[in-house]
């Protein structure tokens, strides 16, 4: 079990480093070829922080481990809201512009609801995956076209996202090194994490879905945690929240969609009965927070963290044996 734990931690570390290298390399390349800060923030930062989830879920799906592939995405979306926004709000209360985030909040809820409906009672097949990937493409087109004029508040949020990442490589060889190193670390980290997670689940006697929903999901969400905390400390709360919204949209539509296109994804019994509803419920809760107020204070952050602790307790007790 110790070896499995070491492999799991090593995989998480490599994934975090790989995500950082990939984001910085991609942003540096985008700046070099003249891609706008809007598109860089919307796609590269907003979705680039989900690169570890993407690699792990696709790798798990192709390896015939659907419980980890699905659990990683569902658990990451739950953790992004309850854990990361909870931690961020406790560190520094988040004041934000409601209108700047409303579109992405609604899109996140819609994406979560679509996943629940498409997987109803069983899981996701290739057609469901196709619908989700096309939905992501439609969202990206809609977001870019509505923000291209530069007059929308949400456009300013995505431009600011690109500005949160500093120390970008500038020369061609540094860009190439960052991109290649990022991809290599992501792939290597994914393999180590999968081996460690599978072995740990066997050693602890818990289903792979439980490990995927908790340990793996938190580990692959480290880039989101980094960007959100840094943005909050710089008092860019819109960016901190917007990063989570963009990541959750991409996790559901892009990662689950692509994984289902490559390999059918049956949902574990506990995911169908419990976790997917928690994912949808937390998305709705965040949307309510964003619509009804202009601030996530420390009390609300504490409530989010308490909710995540409760979710973990239920994951390892009441629902620990219903992974298959």
C-alpha cells in the first residue's frame, strides 16, 4: 500500500507540474503568434487548468477503468466548488460582478444537467459523447462571439484570466521545451496516478470510483486551486470564480464527452444514485450565490468547506461499498 501511495503522490506532483508547464507554454505561444488575451483566457487558462483531468480521464477510459474516468470529472467539479472556492473565500472574501459571471454560471448548470440526463440510469455512449463535445464547441463559439467586441464584463474576466499567469517563456526553444515537458509530465503523471489509485483502492478494499471521486479528483484539480488562490490574493475575485466555472464546463462537456467518444463510460451505481446529484446540486448552489449576491464571504466559504467534508465522510462510509 505504501508503494501505491508513493505512486499516487508522484503522479499528482507530475500532473501539477505538467499542467503549469503546458499553460505557460501555450500562453507564451499564443502571445507570440498574436492570439488575443480574450481567447487565451477563455480557452488556454480557463480550460488549460483542466489538462490533468483530461489526460487522466482519457487514459483511464482507454485502460478500461471507467470508474476512475468518470469519478475524476464528477469529483473534480464537486471539489472545485466546495473545496477550492471554499478555501479561496476563507482566505479572502470574494467580491465579484454578477453580470460578468452569469452566462458561464448558467452554462455550468446546463452542462451538469445535460450530463445527468444523457447518462440517465446507465452511463455515456459515443453518441452522448458527441452531443457533449458539440455542446462545448457551441459554448465556445457563443462565448467568443458575444465577447469579441470587448464590451461585455465576462470578456474582461477572460482577458484578466490570461494576465494571472506570469513568467511566460518567450523564445522559440523555451516555448517548445515548456510544451513538450508539459505533455510528457502529464502523460507520465497520469500513468503513475492510475497505477497508484488502482493499487490503493485494492489495498484499502474500496471501489475505484471512491478513489477517483476523492483522491484522484483533488489531485488533478491543483491547477485550478493555484489560479484561483493567486487571483483572490490579487483581489481579482471575478477571475477566481470564472476559472472554476470554465473548468467545470470543460470537465463535463469536453473531458467526459471525449472520453465517452473513445470508450463507452458506464456509471457506477453510487455515481448514479449520489455523486452526479451532488455535482448538479453544487453547480446550482454556486449559481444561486452568484445571482443573489455579489460576494462569497468567509462564512459562505466555511459552509462550502463543511459541505465538502460532509461529502467525503459519506463517500467513505455510507456510499463506500456502492462503487460498482
